[in-house]
C-alpha cells in the first residue's frame, strides 16, 4: 500500500484536473477532437489492408451482397450442403494460426483496471465496470489454468490514483476475491495512466530475470490525468523491459498507442486494441492469456531453473504442521530434497529454497510451446478416400460435389467458400477429421489423434 | 426433464412397492423385469445392487456407509442429517420395499471377549440376483453364471426371415403417434374423424381422467360407488365424456408419464378382471426391452398377455397387423377373459404365427422421458430427420423474463395444451406467441392444474437453447463457488431453466388461491424430556417423515405413512434406554 | 405471511438435488490395451479372454443402469493398427461386417437382451479380428524397423484416449439438450515408457476441462502418468492385485457413475507420485532442471549448454553454478535467514549434485 501514497497522495484534486488537460495536449496534435484523431489514424494506418474489398476498393464501395444470395440449391434441390458449409466456415474462424514461437512461459503480469467515472457508462451491459470485472475474473481463471507458474497483481485507476487491489501472487483465489469485493466499489474520478504504470513498475521491479514483465491495462477513458511527465515513465518502462498491452473500450488514444509501441519494440498493432463489442472485448481479454512471444531484441542468456517435483502423501495418520503456513494438515507434499512437508504447490520450499512444482503444472503450458500443426482442408472433388472422421467417427457427407456446381459456384466467389469437402487432414498422419474435431483438437486437446494412434511413427517429440 | 420422470417413476414405484413379497419373487424370475425394475431405482440404489451382484456373502450396512463422503463441515445442530444421508436412506428404503435386499441376522462371537452378539447384515434377493446376473452376463459367454433365461427374442432371427420386413420404423412411429395423439385430441375435445376405441374410452373414464355427466352426479352423491360399479356404456355415450381436473393434469405430463399413468390404471383394472398382475407386469416390462422395428411372434405370449396385446394396440404401444384370416376380431377387455377361452383355443394356431411390432412408445417405457429424444438423435441422420418430423417436437418453448412465451410448434395438440395456461396472442405457420398472465394462470389453477405442473411442463418443453444457457450459468456458478470455497447451498445449485422471476410469480399466483396447506399426519407432544424429543425428532428428520417441529414446546408432526415407523423406532429406542438404565442401576 | 411463502417455495426436501442426477444418462468409454506381449507376461494371472468377459459384463451393467446409457470401446497398443475403434464401428464398414457377423456363429449367448447382445457381439468380433492380425503385423514391424527388433513400438494409448475425447466431445455437443455425462475407463497393461508424456498430459487436461473422469484399471506395472491423469480428472486409479476377481473391481470401485461422484468416496490411492520424466533420457526424476523458455524438464545439464528442445542458449554463468556447486539456486534471489538450516541443506545439495554429473 505504500506505493499508493508515493504516487497518489501528494496530489491535490486541482492539480489533477489541470494535468489532465496538459497531458492530453502533450500527447496529441493540438486541440483536435479525439474522435477526429482516431478516425484519421484508422484510415491511414491500422486497417488499410483489412478495409479493402474484393474489387480492390474499400469495402463500402463494393456492391451490397445479400446473405441469401450465397445460398444455392444443389442438384437434388437441397440446401443442406451449403448450410453445413456455412456452419463450417463459421467454425473455421475459430482456428487461429499457430506458428511455434519462443514464448515467455513464466510470466508476471499486472492487471490494471480503469475504475474512473467513465466506467459507470452503460454502453456495455450492465455497465462497463461490472462487465470488465466479470471478464477479469474469467481472465484470471483462464490465465492460471494456462500459465500455472505465473503470477498476477491487480491495480485499479480511480480518483486519479493507482490503488493496489491484490498483491502479485500465484494464487487465483485471492485475486478473484479481491475483484469480487470491487463489485461494490463505485467507479469514480479520473484515471491516471502514469500512476498506474509507475505502480506496476514498482510491483514488477523485483521479479526474477527468467520471468516476463507485463502490464495489461483495460482503459475506458479517453484521457489520462497524470501528475508528471508520462514520457519519462515510458522510458523507465523500456529500461526495465516491461511490456504494456492496452485494451481500449472507447476509441484509439494516441498516448496508449505510444506506450504500447515503445514498450513492445515498435509493435503496437498486437498490443493495443479497441473493442468492437462485448464479445470482442472478451476475446481480447482471452488473447492475453496466451504467453507473449519472446522478443528478438532481448536475447539475453536463458537460464535453467532447478526444480523439485514432490510426491503427494495422502495421510500420515496424524495431522502434522506444514512448513509453509504452519497449519495442521493431513498429508501433503514432500519436498524431494529436504523432506519438508508442504501444503500447497507451486511454491518455494521454505527449508531448502528449492522451487517446488507439480509436473502437471509445467505440462499445462506445453501446448503453447509445441503447438499442433494446422490441418489442411481437402479440396472439393468427386470422390473421397475417407467416409468417417477419424476422431469422432462422424460420417462425412459422402456425396462428391458435382464439378458443374463447383464451377458455377466459383463465379460467385463467396459461395465457393461454402462448398466444402468437410474433411480436414493432418498432414503428418494423413487422417481426415471433421470440422468439430478439428476445432476441438486444436483448441482443447492439442494432440492429433491420428498421429498418436499410429504405432509406427516413433519419431515423437 | 427430471421432474416429469419422477412423476411416473414414483407412481410405478408406489405400485411395485405395494405388491406382496410373493408377487415380487415371481416377478424377479424374469430377467427382463429385473432389468426394468433395476432401471427405475435411484442411482445410489443401482450402485449398491451392482456392488452386491457378484458378491455371495451378506454385507453390513456400515460397509455401505463407507462409500459415502462425510461432509467436511458439520456446523449444524444435526451433523448427521445431510442431503447425502437422506438420499441414502431413501435409496435403502426403496431397496427394502421392493424386497431387493433382505436382512440377515448373524451371530458373531467377538474374537477376544467371546461374547456373541447378533449383527444385522443384508444380502441381495437371491432370485433377483440370479435373474439379473443372467440378464447382464447373458449366461453364455461365461458358462459359470447359471443357465440361459427363457428370453423372448430367441426365435426372433429365424422368424424375421420368414416374414417380409415391410414394417419400417418410420411407419411404426407415425402409427403410434397417430394413435396416441388421437387419444389426447379426444381429451382436449378436438373434433375427430375417428374417436378412440371403447377400451380406451372406458379406461379414461375408469381412471377418472374424463367423466360423463352421470358420473359427476354420482360422484357428488356417493364417491365410492361410482368407481366400483363400472357400468358399461356404448361408444356413443362415452364419446360425450368431459375432461376432469385430473385430465388436465394428465395432459401436461410428458408422453412417457402419460402412458404409465394409463398402464397403471390398466393394471388396476386388470386385477379386477382377474388377470395375473405378474403376467401383466412382465409383459409391460418385456415390451420395454424389445427392439424397435422388429416383429415378435405372439406364440411366446401367455393367454393373458394376448388379451393385453389387443388393448395395447389401442394405445399405440404395439402395432399388430390384421391377419389374413378374417374371423379373428379384436376383442374387448371389458367382456372379461372367461368368455374368451373357447374362442381362444380355436385361434391359437392362427395367433401363433402372427407377429406384433412394439412401437417406440413401448420400447422406451422403462426409460425416462429423455430417451425419446436421445433415441431419435442417436439414429443416423436420415432417420433423425424423419423422427423430428414425426412430431417429437419437445423442447420448443421459449419463456422470457417478461412473461412472454414463444413456442415453435405446428401441432394443434400442443397449442391446445398451451392454451390451458397461456394467453395466446398470435399464431404463425410454425409458432405461436403468447404471454403468461395472472388470468391465464388462474384459469388453469381453477381447472385443477397446479403451478408445479405448469412449471414442470414448461421446464421439460423448454427450448434446448434455454437449457444450454441455464447449464452454462450453473457451471459458472459452481465454478465460482468452488473457486471461492464458499459452502454451496444445496438449493442454489439447481439448474434454473426458466427465468426464476416467472417461476416465482406462478407460484405466488397459486398461493393467492390456496393459503392453507393440509397434511394428514400425527402430532407428537408431551415428551418427558428434551433428550427423548431430540431423539425422535431427529430420527423423523433423518428418514424424511418430519413435517414440522417446535423445539420450545417439544412438539412435532409427522406424516401419516411415517407414523408407524416412528412409533416402532420409539418403542425400540425407549426399550433400549430402559435396559441401559437398569444396567446402570444394578451395580449400585 | 413469510412462513407461508417459505413453505411453498421449498416444497422439495433437500435430498432432491441428488435425485435429479438419477436421470442423467452417461457414456462409458473403455480403452483396452491389447498389446500381445504384455498380455503374455501376465499370462499366469489373467488372460485376455478373462478380461474380455469381465469387461462385457461391465458394459452390460452400465447399459442396464439407464436405457439412455451408451458405451464405446477402443483398443490401443495393438500391432495391427495402434489405436482403433472397436465399438461403435464406422458405419461404412458396418455393412460388410454385419453380413459376416450374421454368418458367424454367435459369440455370445443368443438369448441375451438384444441391446447387450449387439454390442457384445461386435466387440468380441472386433477384438478377435484384431488378434488374428497381430502375429503378421508384428513380423512386418520387426522387418521394417531393424533397430527395434525387440518389438518395441510406440504406445498408442494416448491415441485411443484422444479419439475417445473427440468422440465424447461430439456426443456432448450434438445432444445439446440432454447433458450426457461421460467417463473413460482405461484397462492398461503397458508401462509408462510407452507413454508420450506431453500428449498424455494434453489429454489429461482436455479431459479435465470437459469434466470427463479417467478411471484406470492397471494390470502389470504401476503407472505414474496414469495416476496423475486420474488424480486431476477426479478418476479412480486401481492397481489390480488379484486379477482373478476382476469382475468385482469392475462392478464396484470402477463402476461409480459420474452422477454419483460428488457424494461418493472414491476408492483411489491418494498417494500420488508427481514426479516428471526427463525429456532427454525419459528417466523419472524428482529433482531436475527446467528450461525457463520452454519448460522442458532435464535430468542433466546438456553438454552444449543449449536447450535440446527450444535451442535457447543458456547463460554459462548459471550453468556453471548448476554444474559445479548447486547449493544456491539461481531462481531465488531473496535472502532468507536460514542460518541454522543452511549447513544441512548444503549437504543434501552436494549429494544431489552427484547424480546429474554422471
């Protein structure tokens, strides 16, 4: 809590509001309205490519395409195949490209939540603040599910101050409890990015070198009221190798873009987003669960960490004191080097300072490191080799598609996208899967059933 | 989903439990019946039966208790009364009532002291065990397990080849549904081209689902007489029957419970007609284990069962194609079996060569309501579509928090049923919209439909999307509770398919009507001391018969059924206390 | 007024919550380890025939619990095709197979309840057809991989498990209105060495996420990985001491329906070995080195001081400390006041250092 005072209490309310204007002016070109600025920027930089329509012009210059135009009957007069194609196309979007990166698996992240007055706006239901909190809880659950040996701290921006809500720790329950308590807190005052960043920097200062240092900000306001020069803070952040990512709730703000750009080695595209709707908000939040790729510029030496994998003993017969919390427990985990009794993992053995972890914790992160190759879609043809999905045994639509229809469909470009073979093939084992399995295998399972079921391929891992 | 299933389950179970032990023993000789009865048990009872199935020895009750988790926090006044415990007691009670487990008393001598004490152990009913083992093992693959049962399907394959297989599942589905909906339509009062047969109509009357003007008058005069004297009416008279309160309630149940309701009535009626309940039950349960779309020879049936067969055809449970011989006419059960015996003999050889086809209504008898849906989804794509077309339009009601209701249906029957308690506004080609209002609910309530039934109906017919959302919400809630380690209250973890506001409001509307609830039961008072009161009241609570208690004035109230049980327990407990007291007194 | 309202709203006694569960159907997926060599080594205790018998009884029992219950059976570790479906078979092969089946003498007693018989028949049929192929395939494999003349092939339990999970995923998604609960039973005879660690763990986490319990019926040698899988999915791990009484195991301890899990004491061993296996040597270790980039577990510091998996170059300073005198851990920078304990921990550290050096 002392950091709170450091950045916050020295300021009087009057100062705050003055600063707000100054900083905003600093960061941007003169008095141009914020919305104006954002619009210009979007057109110029960010979405230029995405906005291009098929004819090469902007998408709004394209002819309007009615959704029912793409639905066409096949020779038997049924629209079943095209409908299932549409469904598949929708599911396909779920699959993200996976290229193996070096990722920072051991992470320390400070989650900064905007709790200023703007957050009580009701443009997100039920209100920005409560939606943000419920997503934040989901985020924390998911984060620890996927990054079990990482740590999180939570900070809010409220009344021009940064307040520490929950200390940096690896225990999701503490954070969630703290966030639940926040539900009763009214958003108030102005946000201050600088204060929040400084506090985050303080929190991340003494994290070990092998851990990443990240800040994730959810920012609802269009301004920040800072006590000092935020540029200095940014340079400090750069020095301490802290990477900041921001999710904006309203519009692009130049200062946010700048923070992200500078702390992410010039790459603000993948670190600063503005939400489109509630669903997008959630997606952006969940994207932050995936560990960041290790940046090329920080090619410091990597370390080996010595870790112990304790075994669990159910019951010693009598309750014993654990060496970490001095609580009476039945059973527990036994440190392999000093035989101390530990009640909760992961932790650092209080006796011998060995990092203790369950191998299952480590294993949870492996799929980030060894991602499964994407399956390739089998081109539409008259006959197929496979009749059933290798995984779930669902039978594929057996009808080979009439070549005429394909030809016909190619004229309307979009329709062609929806005529599918419904077969997706793993390039390694040459087994075919249905779209549901494809999505499931890549999103949840991270194993290819075909490759694993083949007993001849010994070159695993 | 579950609510509706309980309704019929409890009635079937009640009936089964009411049978005597000798009837039970006879019933358990048929593996098909064993299987069906087994399926009607609660999960934990099933588990207990399974653990005992391959265990020849008798076991002690303590062993069963050890399977169950003891709740970690026992903060309440009565730590031993937990939902789990109640559930277990319920399960054991059921097993005992069905004579599935038997108590065995054994004298055990203590190894050190040499004192002999009697221990109450229990074991599985040996007849049940043998038949059920046969059912599960098939007797063949492991010859050690008894002989093959005289199962009905044995000749099926050969006969299948003899008869042309022109009866498709689709046909059976539409046939049975046509028959059944016909009955329901008749009850709702839709104009029909052909009304159900006399047999069906008199059953409807007998069961009190519908009544004639004359019945109503008779009922007001003397209740007992009307039910006992079943005067025969002609088809035309019966056609003028009016639906009763029970009939309305009946309509709201799902199809499976409806069939069971009728079958139970049929059972009661058949007893009066001197049919053997064992045979009737065996036949019903056997139907449940038959396979859809296959023909079965009537030769394997007993005379009683052939009579039943004809009746079940009327309900759409069985498809029984008319034979080539013109002389065998379908007969009415009301005429009684005595007059039939002569004709029966003549027809025996004809009958022996005929096949009957169980319909989906019959094959899903012994399973819960969901099977109807899941069975159809399990079919291959082609048949699944046909199924959904053939009218299994369950799960199509959307209810919003603002009391508006949308129902995707084309069935006039469902519209008619909804009309019982919904204020319908507009009708489209594939859906109707309406709203639940105070008036519409009151109308239903005065018709004798309860709020509980309306809610159950809506719940079981809720759109799959509603169920999905509700499940998601529940999972989230559970996750959250688990993550925060807050003690989850049992009531909070129920799946809420319908918006709780609407559910509560419907209940409140009912409360407006009946503000007093009555229970038949016994009041216990004037206890000598707190301890005695505590002992008996906790016991009552544990076995689930306690309705009310007041600790201050040391009084409590138990249900009528539970009274005897409690008194027995009290007698035992007090005797024990006395003995203890005497023993304690002697050394002094 | 309050009292009256209360009465109407809690009309159900508290036990009813559990009754709801009586209705939920469940899917039982059995994965049977068919490796002939493993079965041979167990010959004295139990044969594959015995276990198939018991398994069929168990499948039937499961089906008899609720008529909406379903089963699925997969084989794994066979020489014929690694992991494959036994029941339900893909539809396409069904047509040819049924004809064959008809002609086949009934493998199980024809008087059995049809629902059981169809399944039992096709399961037995399939198993025997796999076993027929085994010797040929075994020789095939022996010829192809000369270095693997011992007949050591990759274990395919994970493959079977993955297939089972995709199937469960489908079943759970298609029957959206009926929430079917699923569990997996693995009858395993092979040891841990045949299990690819990462894939196994991926399966475990997927199962955990889907709330599918993995039960294990272990014959032969104990398995650490399967224990871990059971533990994290709330499953039952059973090491079978007396294989002759297998049926009793299968119908009691391994027969707990998912709906009953919340209230039952699972008869599982809670002493779980959470040790991990080294990525390089596949040795099971309790203290090891973890690469900070890719988290691969190593029992030794590699010679080239590069991570064998992600090829990150390790900091030579740290490697040196690890190699030479690993008494201070690079991870912990916090100074702890452990004056009394320091000497003792130093000792243990040096003794430990001996193992990686080898």
